[in-house]
């Protein structure tokens, strides 16, 4: 190739390079000068990290707007996955556990293995059957063999998470316990593990000051649920907890995250759709100007709505205090007699003209703020403090069921309102003797009485006769029409027991035989009758208001916390209307009034300032004293409130009646002792 050709080619190559350089410079000028601001914004967004801002849950208020549950700011600590160094993460976990142990703070460790060597399984549960079910579930979920040991389980996690041999057996157990929880909660680089919530400032300061020991622990503030009354209405309000894997699988489509909290029980769960807010977002640029940060984008959180309940906070407090006080009094004064073993119970108060739940108490109880921390202890307690006895405990109604039998007999014309029967104390039917309580205790009888007097004295003999005359089908029909053995409609539907009304179909369904004499036992509230205190209260309300059966409800209204508008409110809903003749109704109600003024409940209402109606009952149980039951309403001539009280092993319904009296006194007089005493001595309301 000659010099001329080479020179031409070099010139062409040079021109091409210059041309490409001009294009590159032009493009850079376009990108940096002309479109610089636009691309800077895009770059900022790519460098930004989205930080969720937790929305506060809505408040839960009583019927007068007083706060039962609110929020306060608290600190949460979480462990983030920064790298794949398992041993470094194990050390941080142990440091966190030790810090929490030193300060008496709770953290999640549901691994069912003892905390100290030699290690054994420790499945939670108040009885052996519950523990066995938990053991079977653990084996199935973990894909273990049936002969697996606690040491085998720990060794599995030691290998999986490379837990070194430089730890003591107890330290290994602590690390494994947290690793077990992390695995359940899908711990990953995209999903931090919440180690503890509502942590005190001293602990937070320690974590921040000792960053080298807690290098992957993050701290942030978020709203924490605060139950203003402590244990007040604990079973009713329920509690919140962090979402589990099963819940997340179902709720992720509704924008729930793996570290979100949601209602787990009670009102918190039933009204989750209203109480839950919408989280906000802060988009923070990671690095600008020597480590400074800049807020690129922000979306404010939307708080949840306030749920207004039908509950009266003061009445609820009195119901709970009276229930606890009287149960303890019954147990202490009875000593070795009937009622000495009283230990639990429930009380329900309803607005009988609307179905509003005014109070619903269950004893023993618990503190919802400490539910997660105390769960193992609570679940193992043989008194079952976690059970909402008001809606999930089922009991024989005892003689309180005689009101249903009386109404069924009167309305089916099997007895007249003034008809009398000569009671002899022993009722013979099909060559079997059925004894009245008065005969059993003293060999006596109630003489010649009508149906009102039979209610007053709770005469078994009279109601044996009513059961025989009326028949089980009619009695069962009236029981269901008054809401017994049926769901009440209360919003806590997942927790409500249905109960059952005695009858041939039920007995045969359960593999038994219904005998002709069973109708007599059913007529006095025994046999297979089992109802919740809430059902019994609604049954009382239905009778007291002349046969109108309302759907029971807790929700009064929901109010937006954005613009204070009412989102929804609950109107009274009639479920059923029983046509009852005025004469028959008055015969039953008069018997209830006699029971409180001269009969089985008269001791509790001896000096009460106005007339009430009520009925006592006792129901035998397999062991110990009979359950004591009382149902009633007030005032007698102007019914407003209905109550049902159950005291487990309370001995008699007369003992339970004192709790009803306390509820009535609070409802009508509040804390005005002067007004109460004046009415008690000078004025008798109609």
C-alpha cells in the first residue's frame, strides 16, 4: 500500500472518530444540560428506599364515646438480613435474647422444648388431649418421625443455621428458639423479623449505643395498642397480634405485609375492616451530599375508623367487679358447703328493647396488652381465663328454663293462668318418682299453687306436670323462638357457641335414646339443654318485652377519623315476634316478680327501691357444687334491661342474684348513692 492510500484511510478514520465524538458530546449535552433535571429526578427515585409509615388503628369507644382502646407511640425492634453470614447473625440473636432476658422483656419463642438441658418437649395446653394434638401438629408440620426427640430437633437447627459449638446448650436453645420463629415468619433480606414491640427507651438506647453487638437490628416507632381499662372487657375487646403465615397467605391480596398487626379475637377481629388504617410511605434518598438524605416522596398514612360499641364502660366495670367479688365471697363463705368451689362465671346485660349489649363480663380474665407475653401461662391455666364464658361457655339453664315451659304450656292451653295444682313433693310418672327440691331437702311440698306461684317457689313438681301435658315438641319450639339453642346474631360469630335444646332429634343425633320421662327433666332445664349466658339473657329480654326477639349486637356506629362522618350505624333488628296473650304473659312475669319479692331471689332484692322480675336456677354438674344461674329484668312494670348471670359451682341462683342487683343499681343510679338511698326508703318506682 502506497503512502497516498494510507493517508486517505487515516483521514477517513479520523473523520469517523471526530464524527462519533461530536455525537457523543451532543448526546451528553442533551442528557445533562437539556434533560438533566428530568433524569436527576428519575435517578433520585431509583436511589430512594421506601419506608412504610404505619397507620394507627381506629379507636374503640363505648356507647358514650369514652375510649376503651386507643393508640400510643412505641418502639419496635427488628432483625434485618444484611448478608449471608449465619454465624454473625446467630451472635446478634443471642445478644438480643440475653438483653431481653436481663430486662425482663418478652420475645417470641414458641418452640415446644424446655429452655434448659436436658431438653424435653413442652407442648402447651391445659390438658393431656390438647398437648397431644399440639405434638401431632408439630411432627406433621416439621416433617419429623414419630420417635423424634427434643435433642433431634435442636440438632437439626444447629446444622441448618451453622450454630457453632462455642455456645452452651442453653445458649444454643435460645438461638434455636428465635431461628424457629424466624423460619415461621419467612425471614429474608426482603422481610425483616420483628423481635419485639413496645420496647422501653433504655433498651433502645442500649441497642443504638452498642451498634457492633446489634449491627443488623433496626429500631423504629409505630402505634401501639393501649387498652385504657387494663383488663376491662378483655374477652370482648380481644387483642391484636402480628400476622402469621396462614393469615398472610389469605390476606396478602388485601395489602397486608408479613410484619403487619391485625385483630386476632373479639372486637379487634370482628371489626378489622373498619379499625385497620392504610399505611403511608416515606421515600428516602439513600445518599446525597456526603451521606445526607432527602425526602423524595411522601404519602401520609390514613388512620383507621373509630368503632363505637353499645357497651357502657361503667356498667361493664361494675359487672366485672361484682362478678369477681361475689364469686370469691361465695367460695369463702360456703367453705365446705355448696358453693365452696365457685371459681368462674359470666354476666350479660342487654337493652331489651334494642338488643344492645350493655355489659358482657367473663371471669377469670386477662390483660390484653400482655396477651402474647402471658399466652403460655394463660393457656395452661386450668381455670381457662382465655375462655369468653359469656358467649362460648355453655351451661344447663336449670330452673330458669321453667319460664319457657310455663309460656309453652299457657300458650298451648295445657294450663290456665289461674289453674291450681296440688303438689305433693314426689311426681310419679310411668312408675318413676321425680322429686321436688323441697321434698328432697325437707320432705315437704309447695301445696296447692298456680303457675305464678310455681315460678315464685321454683316448684319442680308443678313443672314436671307442665312438661307431661305440653310435650317436648312444643317446649322445644318455644325455646328456639325465644333464641335458645340459636346464634344470637352478635358480631363475634366466630367465637359464639350455638348451644342446644333438648329433644328426641338431638338425642338420636348423638347416638342416644329419648325416653318418655326425659320430657320432665327437660321441662325443668336439665336433660340435654345447654345454652350460653348471652342466649339466656336474650331469652330473658324476649320474654320481658312481650315476645319480641331482637338480634343481639355490639356495634353502635363507625366514625371516620378523616372527616368525622358516620360510615355505618346499627339499627335494632327484630328476628322473631312471638304472639303472647296479655293474660299468659302477666302470669309468667308476675311469678318472676314474686320470685324477687317473696321467693328464691328475695334475699338479694329485699331493700331494692323498685320492683324487678327474676328467676333463679341451679344445675348439677359432674363434680362439685351446682352451677348458680340467675336471669332477671328491671323495672318490672317498665322493662329496660335484662341480665343473665352464671356462676360455675356457685351453689344456687340466689347467690348469683346479688350480681344482677349490682348491675341494676349501676344502670339506674350510677354512683349516686344519695339518690339510691332516698328511693330505697321513700319512693317505689312503678
